[in-house]
């Protein structure tokens, strides 16, 4: 987004937390760049020492003092610690991006019917329940309202080959968005999801037949292409801004129209 963009300054004065950046190719990073360009002050999380250096290098391009927090979304204690630190630093919060998903490799590579109980629970804990936990922790920091956005995928609605337990977890995530929207609506906190099309990210490469999925998406989508992270970023910017003040509990598709085509 250029400095001459009409969106420049749209989010000036707002503060947001980005959960889920892995590297410069992450969907979460594309969202962060759009939010930053529109004036939002950002903080980021990473998981463990290995990811810390990678995320630190990525966010350094934003310049300035960018807060970074170690966060395993399975830990309620770490979640509480992160939001306590944000309250101490900023006082209030306007936005949270949830872009976290994980399932053990066997649960992604084996047929869905072979999914083991522990792997099923892990996928749902990290990919779906974490949104509930993060929203609960974020709400007290949003006394004047705010926006929470989660990243999902079409495999929540249709059985996508190779997506397996992650599709079921994403369906849980989208249902959680709706229930959270009802609970948090009276506090003027909006909760929405963005269903991004197939994008070549580090996480997506763990999906079997991903290259085939990219090809099929480009062939079948009305726009005859896949989407870019910056397009998902602009949609996130919209949902983070007052332009979307009347929208909550929705799943917005940013997939070049792929979801409307017949299988």
C-alpha cells in the first residue's frame, strides 16, 4: 500500500496484536503490513526460541520498537501474561488477528477416519479453542469496542483432499466466531473470519496435494487465479476499521471467488 493510498491513516491511533506470523510469506504478515500502512501500531507473538529470531527479522522491516511476546496458545498462563503486558504498555487494545492453526502430521497425511483422538484434540485446541481464549483475554482491553479477526479456509465447508482434521477444526473455528460475536456484541467488539484462498505459505505446504489445490483454484475461480497475501491483508484492514462497523459473526471469502463454483 503506497503512502498516497486513501487508506493511509485509516487506523491511526489504533493498536493491534498479530498472532501467527511465521515469516514474510505468512498470511498474517500480509495482514500486518496492510494494518501498519494504515497507521495501526502493532505487537506480535512468536512461539519458542526457534521462531523468535525468524519473527524478529520479519517485523524489523516495520521499523521502531515493535513489541514481541513468546506465546504458546495452549497455555492460559502465557495468554494472560501477553495481555497483561499489552495493558501495561498500551492500556487498551483495538484489534486482534488470530492466524494460528496446527495438526500433527499423521492427522494431515492419513485418511481422516484414521485420525487419533490426541491429534484431533491438538488440532482443535490450537486451531479453534485458542480463538476463544484469546478473545476472552482481549475483551477487557477493549472498553470502547474493537475487532477480532480469525483466518480460516474453505476446507471447513467442503471436504478438501488432504485437509482432513484441519477442515473439521476450521469448521469449529468458524462456529466459534459466530458464538463469540453474540457474546461480545453488547460490548461493541466485532468477531469475524476471513476465508483466504490457497496461498503458498509455510503452513499450507503441510497440506497434501497442495500444488494440485493451487492449480485447481486458479482454473476454477471466477478470476482465474489464486489470491495474494496483500489482498487478504486489505480485507483484514477493512474488518479492523470502522468501515465494517456493522459486520460481525461473518466469514468473508477472499479466494478469487473459488467458493462459489461447483465442485
